[in-house]
C-alpha cells in the first residue's frame, strides 16, 4: 500500500498552492479529520455521490482525469440544486491493485481541477484497496442562507417550469463514446480520444466527461427570492420532473416545442437515427437545473439570467389537473411521460 | 434497482421516530442535499472512512448489522480523536446484486443504532449497484470549539503518553473469528454466531464487530484545556504513535509494563499461543485514544477521567532524544517499534 503515501502527498498541497477556498481550512488533510469554518449565520448543506467502475464509467468512456472531474461535478451540482455555495469536499476511493499510482495522480488532477473551478477545498478522504473495481465517493459540504435552500417540494399549480441549459448532451456524448468503443480499431482499456470525433460531437463527449454544474444559476434563483422548486438533471428530465411533481403534490405539463435542443445534439441524433427527445427525457448527468417559479417571477428571472449570460428556458407549467408528468408533443398530442430515468450502460 | 426505493424508505424515519440529533436537520434525506445547523460559534469537523468487503470484513467475520455499526463507529471515532462532537452522517453504499433488500435493512439497523448511540443524525447518502463487493463509505460531520481541535502535532518532549482504554481486543476478536471460520463445521457465508465463543472471548469478538468510539474521552481531554496531542487507534498502537511522533517532530518512549492489557485479551493470547503485545501494537480498530499531555496536566486529567468512570493509563513519555517510537520491554531492554500498522486480513 506504499502508493497511498503518494496520495497523501498528492492531496497535501504546499501553502503557496493553496486556493482561496483552501484558506478557510483550519486543519486540512493529514489529521483524523479536517476542521473548517462555516460563514456565520449560514446553514450547512451536505451531499454525497458515488461513481462505480463499469456502472457509471468504463475504461473507454472516461479517462482518470474525467472520472475525478465528474465525481466532483456531480456533488457540486447537488449544491447548485439547493441554491447553495459549495465549500469543501472529502474523497473516498477504493482502488484495485491494477491501478498504478500515476493514474491516481490523473484522477486527483481532475478532482482538483473541478474543485478549483467551483471554489471547493479538498478537505480529506480515505483511500482503500479493493478486490473489486474503482469507486469514487465524493462528499461535498456547502452553505446556504438560513431557510432559503431550494427544495423539490416548492412547486405550486400555475408555476412555470424552466430549465437552465440544454439537457441530453451528455447522453448523446455517451452514445458516441460507446459507438466508437465498439469499433474493432478501438484500443482496449484506453479512453477514446476526443480528437477521434468531429468538433460538434467532441462537445457532446466533453459534456459527458466533464460536465459543468450550474452553481451560478442556483445562486441566481435563490437570490431572486421567489422560492423556486429546483432539481439538478442527474437522471434525465423525466425522472427529475417526476421528483418535483411527487414532492410537491402537483403535475408538470411540459411542451416539447419549448424544450431546448442543442443544435449539435439535434445534428448527432439525426445522423445516427436516434431521438434527441429520448436522450433529453431519459439521459442524465447534464447537471442543468430543472425547476418551477411563480408566473409573476418569470420575466424578472429571465432578465436576470440574460444579464449574467446564463441560459434559461420556459418548458411548461405546473398543474393541479393531474399528478406526475405529461408532455404536449410537437403534434399537439398530450401524453404521459414515464418516470424511468437514466439506466447508465450497465 | 427497485430495492433502492426501499432504502429511501428505510432511511426516512417518520417524525415520531426522530431522535434529538435529527431535530437539527432542516432538510433531511430525500432532496438533492441535506441542510443542517451548525451551533453558532463552533467550527465544522469533517471526515470519511470506507469499509470494503474482503478487505475490512467478510461474510463470516461480520453480520450486516455489524458492518453498519462499525462503518459509523470508525467515523465517530475520528470525531472523538479531534475532541469534536459528532453531528451528522452521510452513507454511500455500493451494493452487489446478490445482496437482498432485507440484508440492507440489517445494515441500516446497525448504522442507525450506532448513530443513535452517539447522537448522530443520518442526513443523506447514495446507494449504487456494483459488479464488485459491498463497500460502505460514511462521512461524518461534527463540531468543535474554535481553534481547540486536538491535533496529532501537539506532542512536546517531556509530555506524558496515555491511552484511554485497553487496545488489542479487536485484533484478538478477529483472530478468534478467523479461527472459528476456518473450522470445517463453520457455515459458509454466514457470520459466526457470538454464542459459539465462551463469554470472555465473546467480549473480544464484540469489540471487533461493534467497537465503541471514545467521544466522551475526547471531549474530556478538550475540556481540560491542556491541548493534548490525540489520535484514535484505528491502525494499531505503533502506527498511531508513529503518526504523533512524526507530526510533532519528537519521539515517543513507551513502557511495556505500563500498557494496559485486558485480562480476557491476556487469557485468550495465552490460550492460543499468541502475543497480546503484538495485537496491541499492530492490531487496530479498537478506537481507544492515544495521546500526550504536559506532565503537569496528568494528575488532574486522571482524576477527571476517574470521576467520569473513563479509563486512562499513562504508558510512556515524549522525548527529544530520538524521532519515532521506542519501547522499554518488561526485560528492561529498549528497542525500536516498527511503524507497521494493521494489515486487515486481506
């Protein structure tokens, strides 16, 4: 287990390399626990997420750097979905003996890159050997103004339904990766290089590998004061919409014509004969936000998002006419949307 | 993955069953993240630990209940080692398809039992399927008075070295479990029943399966104000002593004659021809605390521990004469102590 001494070294940055986020650490990595400050008057926000080899990624779909980035990003996204500011992260790894130390260095490079991007301090962790596959569990702490966390249960009939970006791109990127990985010329156990794809598809692949959580959008929504319902799209638009509908005890009626479809997603779906809408509804890991807002708060919110250069799209209306989620298609027909979410590729 | 709906049910206790610790949760399990209060003026303490099937436990050494208890206990112990009060926990599970839902119920029963015992609120988690084995990662948050966390680096030459209990019992219990599991009559893939052991050995087995972290001792040491160095013995006395010596830049000279040996540990070691001292030095997972204190603070600390019915033993002295850890044996010979810690049984 001598490589775990290296981990300690990797995670213990010299003082000169401390980020602003890391200066809040009273005690960092290296003792039994980390000690940090919470901004006075704020509430503490906590979440964790696990990525498992051959469930959430495999050796062809993701590099070690990507795995690190995405494990951090999925947790930062949970903070975004609460309207919270992410602050600290703990990283628990189980590592097969077949993974050499320099590949763990790449994984930490990805973790740190995403942490730095979102102002998160790596505060601790645990690295354990395993006879199984690589798993990465990240716990993120954040903070939020008291009583202001944005919950799934806040949707009310009459509210507008919105998204803060273009969902489905990660699922399309995964489709492209799996197709490339299945080709006979693909190297075994090596991540497919992004240069193997034409530029528009490369963007979809990057969306799958290094998603960007919507922290600024979450903070903007909280600052607006209209107490939106909010979820991040980690398991597909349909499953996240169902969670809001069930938690809030109302229905969500979505309009297909209003759901934003990224041009490169549309082009790729057309090229491979797939449905962009299906990827949007049942794909996941885009980490754009889905929420609802009172009708009267929509105009000012849309303006505020535009002023910050953040995407914002109205895609439907909350209703008391039914429970669950329904979709008005391009054809004008209204039909139920299944709850099924992202099944990964396992 | 329908059993994961059950997990959500298992972890979401009805309001009537909320413990005092859980009333501090502003938002509990069921949203993107939990929201909780930190006591005003306190600092936040964070740690995580992972238990991996066939590394930290196997189907014979631990029941699902024990796995849950111990995963929580190891993290609560990290809070004890900082002098902190444990508050919240997040539980990330990776679960093989072969584990039925009712066995996860047992695991959660163990997690909750230990959490309740130490005033910890289960605040969230993530449950993922895996093609590998069961892993349990618990993250615990706690709180501590500002600037008062008890660090490994606080030992000074001349300090007394102490332990807050009888180390080595867990390693002896594991020895008994492995011996029983190797017998031809042992049921495959079933935890060895504790009734299979005579009462004194049963206590050692219980110490391995359901260790009791030393939160009260940690708080007592912090309250004393003498700023001790502190570690919990998760990897054996030698490895923890080395951590204090290295972090503090001094030596620790231990006296074998002063190291407390539980009578049932001595009896079992004699019966099987093993060395109790070896288990104490290189076994682990006892979760008693090892620390140092200025000489002048020892008497009042020993009295305070006695008044609370907590064990407290002086076992040596910190020194500037060498770096690392040395032991004066019963024979009066002084010899170096290897850094090697607990190797589990993998």
